């Protein structure tokens, strides 16, 4: 007879105790440990002890490895020295089954065995099992015992910098034998693994689209996540994204990795739900999701113990990518069903009731608010219509207005980073994610006054943004009040570099440009009509202790390009030469070499060819500057003199220009007359055009009055004085007599 039955009938204990509570998911070794009573542990200890002395078991036991730890001896067996008896998985299953009962799941026993076998030797002994149970019970005791400090303490709140100020879409709990783990999923695709004390253990970013990365030379996920769910029986996390795909993340105690990307859906998955049989976790399981078109999708995993998908050979180190139309190649493991048009709006919640085989979904549609249907579709669904106004809706005001507090003056996009920058009159710059249409960062320049100057222009340095080495440095340039600010989008809210661009004080930089293939130069155009070419090949690329560098980059060239303010500046690379295109408020557009030589003006009679330097204008930048200075002097002398002669114009063209200029002057003079009000008698406040003008008081001249002019007593009481006033006073006295 079995020696265990001679000492104690373990089946009596099994039949008389409460029904089995083994209902946890995979990795829940603690669920099986809950079944172990003191009597079970005594019997299990005897099983280990008898295992070594039993000749029939010894013959089947795999050879043991040499003992590495001399302190690891037999506990409670009465032996002195020697090696503790050890069991492999098959022997451990038989021993545990004889102690607890025949209905224990082999899957749970195997997971329990793996958790005890921390060295991965394939063998466990009684001391190691005791050590595991001791740690497990101690951790549960600490977590279950209330402490005054914990009861009275404030909630534990941690700020996660890895999320980059993005919304947390879902937090899933991942039970572990000793304690729980929590995985937060941000809208931007960042996964953070936390312990119960909110300490970050691991983090992972979702991978990007290889086709997009090949074009932008960037990496990383550029979409947004919509929901996440933990698949307990297979140790995975399913994540739905706005890129019309599902991500399957493999989770274990020591690592987290992206395993499979199922892509190519017709609609965006918006809500997830996962179910499996906790009593038989190796049986088929179900992943459900609702989409943005109101459809419900069911994906049955037929043999989760074998795997979710067929393993495909791939040379890439990244996750396995499976195209949805190719899912038929995985039919031995997956069954898929799509139920369209369940709701008239996007589904925001989905649940599954296995006992009745019901699917419950909800949406913001008032006509199909809640729907309960049978999974087999053999019965008509139940539909509830609910007035959505009774619910609190999410604040979506950021999608249209309310973020900027003033007028937006500048906008610029960056494909490599997937962002758009906008700048407003109050000096604030806001960075937006293109995929999520939400603000992710605010940039504000410190000023000595309470009012910040408006932002006139924004420019992304595209080459820096696409390069992994430099994308965390300054990639955005803004112009405010003549100052050029270099911004980084890697967390700093202060500029990395700042300097004044124009040559004269009080000017503003209204145009910016750079050679975007390399970002070696920066071209700025100011309100005085001057162009500056800066060498930024190394500017703000070094890691500095101080957040702001006030030293300007090397100035390569500066010249007067136009008589009016420069409103557009573009850097072109043609025939391996850098050219600068400029446009001004004076109505002219010109092309220059990077060194400042004039290629030509648009509209001139003599044509020029950018591929032939011989056709360029003869004048260099200094001659052009001198000519512009003369034009400016003539304009100041005559206030609005004749237009300057453009090189290459004939005398007939010059006469036509003169005639047009005279017409423009006539229109200008006519604008100075507003009905019967002569605007020339008004002067502007300062040098800025403003609707608030100040009336010019004309000088008063002495006006002689006729001596015979009569005056009333009231007028005389006002002490009026004028020429001939003495005689008027005497006449007034005579009239009063």
C-alpha cells in the first residue's frame, strides 16, 4: 500500500473541504497555493522524503546536476548532509495530484513548478519549495494587514515623464505570485510597468511602420492607442490603435516585448474585451472588439496553449507582422467573425457573458446606446435608446479652439516628428501631434516685461528632426521681436539658443529659411529689407549645462536685399549650389546666391538662367545695398519719390512704371481725404499706423473785429478779448446806462 495512504487519507481531506477555488489565470501560482493546507504541506514533505528512498521512483528520476549550494540540505528529514531529494515536472505533478486530488489542472501544476524552479534546472526540492512559499505568504501578509500609516496616508501619486504629457488610455492589472504589476498604456503608445508602490520597473514604446520609417528615417509609433486588455491565460496584452491594427505584447516577470502586429483592418478598433475559461485555460479563448463604424469583431483562439498565431519565418528582429486578409493562413489557431452595423456610432465598451453567450456593447448613439445580442445571432438583439445628454461628455474643446489665447500668426509642420507648431500674438508656441490632434507641449520665451512680443515666424529644421542623433536637440526656430529662438521638443520649455538677428535695433524678423537637406545655414529676413545668412551647422547641438545660449552663431553674410520688409525667404539647392529666394512688401521678388550676389529680379527684361552663372546680374550685394540706400534717401527726401530704376529695363518700360507710379500716388492722396475731413490735419501716434489719431490744433491768429459790432451782455460777461476790445467795452457800458 502507498505509504502516504498508510499515514493519512488525503482524499478524505479533499472530499470534505470546500470546493476547489482554483480559478486564477496563468501565472497565478498563488491560486494553487491557496489550496494547500498544513496537512497538504506535511504530505507533500513526506512525498519528497519518500521520493529518494522509493526504488521505483528513483529509477525513473532524471540524473541530478551537481549541487552548487552546500547550504542547501534536507530540511526536516533527519538526514545529515547529502543532497535534498528533487523532482522533475512529471514527478511533481504526480506527487501534488496525490496530495490535493486528481482534478488539479496540469497547466496550473506546471506554472507552479516553473515559479518554484527559478534556476530553470527542471528540478525542484523541498527546501526550495519552502523558500518560495515563505516569500509568498510573507508578501501576502504584508499586503493584507492594514497599517495605520497606510490607512491615514494620502493617495500615492506619481508623474510619469515617459508618457510625454499624453493621456493614459488604460491601466491593466497583471497578477503575479508575490504581488501585482500594473501596466499603463499612454495614447502615444508608451507602456510602463509599475509595482504596487508605483515604482517604474520597465517601459516599452510601440514600434512604428517600417514603410514610414524608411521614408522619414525615423522610428517609433506615430499613431494613438484606443484601448488595451490583459490576456491572462497567455501572458499577453492586446492593444488597439488608431492605425487600424492590434498589437500583442508578451509580458513576463523579467521583460516586456512587442510580439505580433495584426494590421490591415477596415475600421479602427475602439474597445477591447477578452475572455477565457479560468477552470480550463488551455481551452479556446475569445478576443472581442468594437470599431469606429459600430461593428463588433470576434476572434477565437482555438488552441491558446499552442500559440495565438502560426510562427512565420522572418529575418527582421522586430515583431511579427500579419496582414488581416492573410489571416486564413492561421485557420488552425484562429477563427474570426465580423458583425457590422451593430451601432450607429463608434463602440466605446464591449463585454462578454459566457454563461448566456451574450455580447453587450455601448456607444454614444442615442438610437443604439446599449445593445445586447446573442453571439450566435440566432435571436433578435435588445436595443436601448438613451438620451446622451444625461451623461458627462469628454471635453473636446481643444480640437477646435480655446488652446491659444490670442490670434495665431504662424504655423509650421514636421513630418519626421509627426507634429505641427502654432504660434500666437501673445508669444506662446504650442506643439500638436498630427495623429491625435492634441497639444503635447507649450513653449514660452522669458521676457523682462509682462507682455511677450508676438511670434512672427516658425521654422522646423527638418534634417535635425529626422536624425536620431539630433532630434532631441534644437529643431524649431521662432522669431519674436527680432530675436531668433532655438527650441528643443525633448522636454525643455526654454529655448536652447537665443540671439538678436537684425543689424539695427527695433526691427523684426519676418521670414526664415534653411537648406533642409542638411540644415547647415539659416537665412533670416527682417523688416528693414536685410538678409542674414548664419552658420548653424553646430549651433545648439552640444549638450549644455545652461538651458539658453545667448551667443549667436557665426554670421556668414548680411546685405540689404529689398527696400521694403522681407516677408518670404526660401533656400533652394539647384545644381549643387545654394540659392536664396526673397520677396518683399515693396512688390519685388529676387534670387540671390548664398554669398549675396544678385542672380536677378523676377519681371526684368533680361532673362537669367540659374544653371548659367554668366547670365547673373553684374552687381554684387554691396552694389545692391548702395543702390537701395540711394533709393531710401530719395524716398525720404521726396517722401514718395519716383520708383528706382531696375537694371535691364528699357526707357519705354521706365515710362510705363513712372505712369503707374503717378496713378498710385494719386490714389494715395485721394485716400487722405475722408468726406470733408482732411486726414493730413491728423498725425499718427508714434510711428505705428493706428485708428486712434490725435487732432492737430492749428495755430490761432488774431482776428480784428469791426468797431460797430454789437455785443450782448452774456458775451461780455464771458470776458472775451479781441482787437478793438476797449471800444467794445465802452459801448457795452453806454448800453447798460
